[in-house]
């Protein structure tokens, strides 16, 4: 792990533990055993650091889920893959709580970058749903609202999941994909 | 509307518009044309005000949904009522965005009060689901995870809903109840 990655890892751990507001850049530098000037060699502000961590987290954990899902030509498999892997990610790591929560604090240009990734996820799901509708397998529901139903059902996990029970991730991801897919598909159970 | 209610209404409008952090008690007093001392006659701190508003909002808008749902003896109707009314509330008013988001800032004793209401909602849904399972209508899914699937799917609305399109609330609430119920119930569509 290079210096930059160590900074992201330590800062994210501190944000997760104490919250974004209660974690100063001085405390981050201290935990890394570097000077504050040394830390500012890598970042321009605490908010910039929050963005860099979020961007890095998405590149490592969230975008690979989208890429994995995109490989399936069957839209049902694409959505199942997305739901199960995103739910598993959320059940293994509470970072989404602080990252999603604090997104609105970011400068517009940073927020735009995060939103771009979410738009890609939204399109992946909505387009899969409209494909399922075109082949008469999916119900004639509003595909945008249905796509947000998927994203919301899974994302909300960070509000309530007990991270002491990480072993429950598999059951969680199967519950979500079963409910959503059987709810959206016509006459199957 | 009495003075106290006017304070809650104006402060919530300012929180919704500018965010909690960017709204000082001075600005709230100014908008109400009262002195800061006059405002502090009703509240002990800005955080206390946030709690009072949240508590008032739940009493007026959220608890009546739980009470309405509890009147149905049929668990399927109970859940449908909850989903449709909660989704409608979220589609008409963006206040949940700031209230839910800022809950974690509240002192533990205040947060406990908010959580108590959510626990009631959770139990209402989970118990309805286990009833549906007992009568063999519901699938054998984890009822707690399924209850959080409902809450998450609907609550997430405040993250993405376009409040310029309030007319879409009916379609939104029907989409959510259709997906969830048909996903949870056995062999129906």
C-alpha cells in the first residue's frame, strides 16, 4: 500500500469511527505519524480528502460491481448480480454510511463526479428493467421508480444493519433480490 | 397556528432551503421577526429545536400513518396502507431529507425518542409479514430484512425524488406497494 492509500484508509477508518465533523486533519495526520504539512502534500482540504476517499472507494468497490453486472446479456441476471453484490458490499463494510451521508457537503464539481457514477448505476438498472418489459417478462411499472426502488432497498442497509452480524450478508442479498425480482417480473414466484 | 408552531414551520422551511448547518438561530429569529431571546424562550438550543421539529413532524405526519395502518386486521392491507401513505408523504414534502439526515446529530436522549417511533414502524411491518407467513401467504424470507426492504425502498425517495413533480406521488406509491407485496407474497402477480 503506498502512502496515498494509507492516508485514505486511515482517514476513512477515523471518519467511520468518529464521524466526519469530529475528525480533524490534525487527528488524521497524528494517526498516520506524519506532519499536517505532510498530509497537505496529498490533499488540498479535508473536504478534498473526503472526495478523494469517496472516489477511490467507488473505483475499488462500486464500479467493479457495475462492470461485473454489465457483462451479463440477460437483464434479470444483470440486476440480480447488482443487487447481491451491492448488498454484500454494504453488509461487509459500513463506509457507505459516512460516504453517502457526507456527499452533500462536497463542492459541486466533486459531487458531480459522484453523481456520474450513480447515474451509471441507475441507467444499468433502468435499462435492464425496460429490456425485461420489452420481452414481456417485466410488469408495466414505471421503470425509473422501480430502479430507485432497487437502489433504495439496498442502499438503506447502512442505516440499520448490525455490522457485528456480517455473516448475514448472504441472506440479506438473497432476500433483496428475491423480493425485487419476483415483485417486478410477471406471474412467477 | 400558535407561536410555537410558527417557529417550527419557519425553522423547518429554512433548514430545508439552506441546510441545518447553514441556518443559525439568529437567522431563524430574524425570519420570525422576533428577538433571539424571544426564540430561546421556546427552545434551549438549535439542536433542541431540531428535535422539537422532528418530534412535531412525526406526530403530525408519520404516527397517523402507523395508526391508520394498525386499524386494518388484514396484514396485507396494513402494509399496503403503510407503503402508500408513507410514499405519498415523501413525495409531497422534502422535510424527511433534512430530518432523517440530521438525526444522528441529536443528543442520545432525543435520538432515542425518534428511534422509538421507527421501532414501532418496524414492528408493525415485521409482524404483518410474519402473520402473512403464518397463513402461508408470505414467502419464508427473513422477516426483519424484508421489513427493512420496505422501509428502505420508500425512505430512499428523499434522496432522488424531483419535488417539482409532486403529481407523480400516486404512481410512486403504487409502484412500491406492487413490487414489495408481489415480491413477498407467494405465487401471485
